[in-house]
């Protein structure tokens, strides 16, 4: 039977796979009456910390809060500057802005991640830290970034929203930074059935502060130590996350294997993402590049292949970024990439026939 459409993702298929376990968890938690900050949440946090080789993990309501809360807890404020990448999702930037600090961008390299030389050039006496985004599930050049940060006495943080389970030189995403932020949004490799996020850190003071901060600043039921916020992971979401976490290496393994097939089959036609022997990206996205990206995207749509652009507008060129004073041309690589990138369908339940159809559809364009 000919393929009519290859979806970009198919969340329902993964649900079918875990349905029995999820329904059992839903029933168990519903009967327990423990819906918020329960033992289930604590279990997920400790299992996630162990998975990332990190000492502590604190869950929150979404991946953006997993960035914002640690910034607030660490005292990032007006007058400070944080350097990050201009080719990320908007949350990497607005969470810096929300602290009162200034967003400073540095350019990215062919790996779609912060270019250490550009980061170095962006450091000023106000710089407090570098927020490295592991875009597409590939870890940034953390050794170089940490070396630069150490030289200037500043911190490195990880926006690991897209990178759960990725490794570089044998180290897991979430184990490099002062803190690391993960998203459990439905489009992420490890996802829940709604919004969710989690922070890892080796800093016990930060972990304790975050636990209060996500829960109104309360130190116990009746006493508020400082004004916090309300951003907590529901027990049911934690239970779903625990079920998926048991299988995340298998899920990521399948993503890596599909990526490898794409790479082998497409490298003569488009620019495919590279992979070095010291790293294991998890391919949250498989992002190819071509000068005629828009025509290619139209062609794929005509073939019934859904695709996406992550992201079409570099952060410094958004209306929201006007006050920062950046211009077109300030970040050459990020801007060129934004015109050339296209993300292909990639999810762990993809059928071989669908993978093949995507490949044939791209080849037919050429
Ligand atoms: C790189 C990056 N940072 C931060 C976020 C924010 O995560 P959330 O959507 O869970 O708030 C996302 C998710 O879209 C992301 O991809």
C-alpha cells in the first residue's frame, strides 16, 4: 500500500506501547489521593538524578521553569549578563530576561551549538555565566566552554531540554553544568502527557532552594521563607516519566539508528549532521541543511512528508529582542543556518517503510 503521509511525530503510537503501564499508574495514583509533590515525584527525581549521574534532581512544571528557577535561586539579576545561543527555542532567552539580566548572544558552529571563540569574545565584566544549549540532542563543546568559564570565574549552565541521555566523552547531559534544565514536553525524547520539567545539579544548597522556590517559597506548610512561585510536577506526570525513563535508552537508541540511516542515505544530497566518536547525540531532531530549503520543504509536503524548521527566526532578530540592539548579520552562522535547516520526521515508533519513504521523497527532489 503506498504511503500517504509520514507525520513529524506520532505521540499516540508511543502511548499504545506504554498504555497498560500508564493506565495502571493513573489508577494507582488516582486511588492514592496523592496528586501533588508526592512520593511518586520524589522517586522520579531520584531516578532521574541517578540516570544523569548528578547528585540532585528537582522537578518543576515545565522546561522553561527548569531554566528560570535556578537562575533566580542563584541570584542572577539586573546588571548581570548571561551568554547563550541565538538559534534556540525562545525559552533559552526569555528566562534570562525574566531575571532582569541581559541576554548576550554568541554565534554557533556547524554542530548548531555555541562556538567557544565567539563566547569568549562576548564576555564582559558583567558576565555571570554561559547557558549552553544542546540543540537537537547533541551536547555542546562543554570542555572548552568550562575552560573559558573557569578562566573568567563564571559558571556554565546547560539547557539540556532536547538532550536527555546524550553523552560526550562518556559524560551525560545534565552532569556538566552548575545546573541543567530538561523539558518533559510531549515533543521531547523523554516526555509526559502535558508540560513538565526537571533540573539536575550537584549543589545541595541550590537543590534545597529550588524545592522551596517551586512551591511558593514555603519551608513547611505554614511558613514562607521567600516569595517563590508555583511550578510543580503532578504525580501522574511523574509516574509517566518514570515509566518512560526505564525505556529511554531504547527510545534514544532507535532515534540514533534512524538518524544513522538518514545520514548514510542522504549525505550525497544534503548537509547532514556529523557525529564524532566521542559523542552520542540523541537526535531530538535530525536537522539537514540545503540552500533550497523552502522548495525542498514544499516538495516534501507534496509527497505527504511533514517537516519542521527549528527555528526559522534567530532569537536576536525577534521583535522581543529589539531592545538588545542586535542587527541582521551579527551572527552569520546562526542566520545562514536558519535559512537552510529543515527537521525530518523522527520518532522511535517510525516504521521502516516510513523512513524509506522520507529518504525516497528527498532523493526525488534532486
Ligand atoms: C532548547 C529548549 N529550551 C527550553 C525549552 C522550554 O521547555 P518547555 O517547553 O518545557 O517549557 C525547550 C522546549 O521547547 C527547548 O527546546
